[in-house]
C-alpha cells in the first residue's frame, strides 16, 4: 500500500490560479497548470496548454456545496487539480462519505492524464481538494469506476492507454484501498484484452457474483470505425480474482452499458449509441445472457449515460437530451414502471444555448460541453448527479425525486407527463 499525498494547493487571488503538484512515490511527473489569463506557467513548454481555464469557472471551483434557491438544489463545483477534468463517477461509502472520481490532466489521451478523487465527508458541506491516485509518464488514464465490496475494500477500475495512440489498445487496471481511500495499492492489470474500457459501476448479483459492465473499442476513437465497438459484461464468482467475459449479442455501436437490477433475476442495461440516435436497452436474467439491444425513446448524441434504481424501485437515467450538436442539456428522466416509459424529464444543466456547435470543438476555456453524468441516491434519499462541466471541472447537484416532477426540459425528449 502506498500513502496518498496531498498533491495540490489551490490558490485563488484576483484571477490567479496556481497549482503545485507533488510527485507520488512512483516518481510520476505532475502536469503544469496555467493561470486564469492563459499564461503558461514556468516549466510548461506546451503552448497548446494555454487558455485552458476560464477565470469564472476557477472562482466557482472551491468545492463548497451551496443551495440554489431558484432551482431548489444543492450544487458544487469541485476543486481543480489539472487543466482538464472529465468522466466522474460517484460512490457512497459505508461510513456515509461521498466520493467522486474522475480523470484529469492536460487533455484526454495526453501523457500524464491521471486518476483523481474528491471526498464529501458525511455531514459536511465542502468537497475536499482532489487527491491523485495514479499518473504515469507516456500513459493516459480514463473512465475510473469505484466499488466498495462487502468487506469494505474500495476497488478502483480504470482504463489505461499509451498517450496519443488511440483507444483500440487500451487495457484496464485495478487499485484497491482498504482504509476508505486514504491509501491505495499499486495499480495492477486486470483486463489485458486490447480495447478494454470501463465506464459504469459494478453490481453484486443475488448469488454474490460481481458484474462489471465493459466496452471493447476496436477503433482509434469515437468516430470512424467505432460502429464495430461492442459491449460485454465481466462476471466474477470469486470476488474479483478471476473473470468470465459475456458478450452482449449484436451490440455493435452500442457501448458503455449501465446496468440496474430490477429484482433478483431481472437486469436491465442501457447503452450509449455510436450512431448518435437513441439510448438502447437490453435485459438479462443472469448477467451473462443478454437480449439484443433495442432503441428506447430517449435520444443519445454518442455520449455516456448512467442509470440508477431508487430505493422505491423507480429508475432515473441521466443523459444529454439531443441527437447532435454540443453535449447539452444534461437531463434526468424518471420512470415509475421499470423503464417502460419515462414520464418526467427535467434539465440538470442547460449550459449556454447562445453558443453554437463550434464551441463544442474547442479545447479549453470556451468549450461548451456538459457530459458523462454519474447518478446515485444516498441512504438519506437524496439523488446526487455529477457531470463534466466544460471539461474544466466536475459539477455536482443534489435534489429529491419530487424535484424531477416539478420541472421541464429544453431538450429533445419532453417526457409523457402533462403535470410538469
């Protein structure tokens, strides 16, 4: 086990943003950050890294949970460690703490993009400064997933790939913490099949089988050739020591499955579509044999979605509510009949509608993207959503189920309710 160090100090003063990252015990080099005016800081020779952060976003990103009286929500912008942040996942620990993990660095696919996490301790109102779990020169990490086993150990799964070499040769690593995230084991290879990609949380089935949803990427990226990407479920009956791959039939271009357990022997999976058409769904009785994915009424713009089963059996699904264009708005849909219909839909984030499609292609400040949501319901009944905010930070928002019923959406799918 190696002890995590506090890898950053965040200073905010008249628009100045500086972070100093301390090397980990494995001597991985940290990434330079820019100040809020776009000036490259000392030691950074990459001019493409300038203008990465918006001063207004930097000022917001202090981790403080604030009540939004206009919306009736509690919101926070998580502290920034490196210039770019993406793909959060949430986990409520047995002790009541809430963890958020994501990948962060200069930019997705670059060298030294690492895995970081922040903690909201039970009963507090401020997310901690992010801590760096792992980072390596020449390697880019992505899509971290957290899972707390019945014995209390926290398992972290994440993708690793050579920098700038695309996703088709990616693998999956695992690190474990046995002290609620204070220290972590050295990451070890767990899935070596080329193109292996994680995105969504692991489930424990009634017979104690572990189910980890997976995607296998056969293309360099999410564009050309990605129609051959496919989904699978990795099953373990020995608490993660060995795994069995179960491919989802005819799942080409249906990727990043997010799975909910409706009841013992009844699993439902939702899929991102590489074709930017709809969210797809598939069902299974045992986690290994799945039906061919079919389209739902919910749109998809080739971006990640995530589903969660609430304590009362209702389902929520968070997604970008459009087919094309910038990844916005982020909407949450509520189903009261196990996914057969989605009566209520409300926007979690609308973004800046005045900005056009070109803004979604920018790298750094000015980018219009709100994506890769994570959703869960904590034991107190509150629903929490975390998502990428313009690739600059991670934003969280919390509310009760009734909140979904009391609003609407600017997105494509409006729901079937007339009681909005």
